[in-house]
């Protein structure tokens, strides 16, 4: 049985949107564009560990989703600028809140991962791992 991905996305708009902004690079790119229009090379320098191919692909996805505009200027060599759209700008307040939460809680999340990892052996939960009862 083939699952229709588009139908699932229509049923769950939250997942559809979070799939885009929850990827590895979109938040970094959007945050950089919040400061204003940027050329491709400026974005590449601002996010040094992203490959040229991944930057181009992520920008295309953000453009397709209406979060970013791409403007090509007829110069030699061609100049291409990227900027947030109104929709993209409307995303920045909740995105800043998420980034602030991540920064404030990063160590707690890392500590929790470390505790969890110490209870798991060979990918299987340890029988010594405490079981938490669900709250009523």
C-alpha cells in the first residue's frame, strides 16, 4: 500500500511546516536573513559548515515554501540576493523563542541524553533503568 505523502501533509499542517524548519540548516539560514538581504556567498561564509550544494537546496526549499525570495540582477557575473518574505518574517518571532529555549535548556538536554545513554547497553534498555509512572 502506497502512502500519499501530500495527503498526509494536508492532514497535518504542523508536521508539514516543521519538516521544513526542523531540518539542519533552515533555522540558521532564516536567522541570517533576518538581518537583511544576503548574497549566496555571504550566506555561505556566515554558515561555514554548510556545503554549497546543501545551501542551494535549502534556499530552494525555503523559496518554494514562500519564506524566502530570490532576486537575480542582470550583471556580470550575475548577482543573486536572498531575503525573507512577509511570511518568512512572521516566522521569526516564534523561531527566536524556540532558539532562546534551546539555548537556555541545551545543557539540561545534553545531561538527559547522557543519563539515558548510561542506562542503555547495545541499543537495548537496561533492566536497571527506572520506569516512570504516568501521571493521572
